[in-house]
C-alpha cells in the first residue's frame, strides 16, 4: 500500500503520521503543498495536524486552496482514501470533502490531553479494526475542535452511520459529541483526536495502531 | 476601488470569544451588556473595475465559511 502525506507550511504532525503509516506497512511519500501532482498509485492521502499557514483567516482555509489540495480533491472524487487529522480535519471541511466546520473550543482554551474516544462504527476501512462501542484513549491537541453542522446534517451523519468517533466526555462543545466523521462513500475520514500519537509504546498508548493496521488491510482500489 | 467585508458567525452559532468579552465587560462594571458577537473586518484594495459581484465571489470562495459565517460587502470609492 502506498501512502502520501501532505506537508503545508506549519504542518507539525506530518512526520508522526508518516511513521504511523510506515509502522503499519505502507510505503510513504511526503508531498509538498506546492506540488501539483500526487505520486502515482497512491492509495491513501494523509492530511496532517499542525497550523497550516499559521491558521490565518480560518484554520485550514488557506490550505484548502493550495495547489496540492486540488489533487487531493480529485483523488477523493476518484474514490481514493483520505485521512485528515486535527488541522487535516479542518482542511477537509474547508474543502467541502466533509460537511460541517470546526469552531473555537467552547471553553476557549487550547486542550492537550488524552481523552476517552468511543468508536461509533466499525463499518469503514479506518475503523474495522475496532468494535463499535470500544472506548479508546487517544490524545487531542486543539483550540478549534468544536464540531459544528446544522441539525439536518448531524441527523444525516448519524442516520447514515457516518459518525466514526464520539467523545464520551465532550471536551470542546462539539455537537452530538462528534470527534470524527466519514464521507458518504466512507473513504474519507476526518477526526480531531490524534491516532498517530497513540501508535507506539513510546507514546504512552497504542490505541491508535489498529486504525492504521486495519486501513492497510482493508483498502480496496479506487 | 476599495471594499470592506464584514464577516460574522451566523446567528445560532455559539461565539465563545464574544461570550468571554461580555463576561470581561461585566467584570469591569459595564452593566447591561446583553450580548457580544465578535467578527472580523477585511479591507480589500481592488482594481478600479472591480465589482461587488467579484467581492461576493471572494467571500463565497475564501473570505467566509458560509457553513458558520455570514458576510456583508461594503464597496467604498
């Protein structure tokens, strides 16, 4: 399996994500935001966390209009897999690949800690290594992680089993406790918590490992 | 040609920053502040033939996220 990790100015989880992909058995290529082409034969594109473009204007807004992001959209439109974590999730909502938006945390503070994270569905390449109902310990590190969408969208997401993860102790005011969601074809995942920071014993937890492992086994060609 | 764009969180979208400012005003003794909403103002210096429709396009594509924000365009000469 071949993975590409996008790198924007201000990305800071790009290498962590690459290490997690590699540990799960993927060949990884880093792709700079000014590149206009993804490597041939890429199965999954990782959009990493960080502060792309210094979070100027809105988190993810500038990255959503970067040259490589147009390629990312075509990749997703072709049925390719995409995972966006933290700032990557914000970028995916800004591009419209996922619905909703991430607002400032309701408590106004930047939160950096492990949180209990409930797996809501195992029906995706990302989550089939877990059982629905499993509660994982995964770190969050964000200031704008408060998921917002109108009531109709929230209803549709839950009706279509597209809520991948929820918080059991909502840390940021996210609507319906949502921590991660899937696209309609279930091949694009956006989540605020960082599974790549819980993917090695040195991290103090390995609950994120199963996500990357399952992904490598479960992806089917676009 | 100059334009000024006002971007605000939509009504109904929680504005925790505005709320924090409201609390701070109360703590300073300013009574009767029932609500504070915080937004942003973006000033654009444009070519002479730029139209309001151009600026609206800019808002739709980049300056505002219409999922959570509303915007108002003010054309200045």
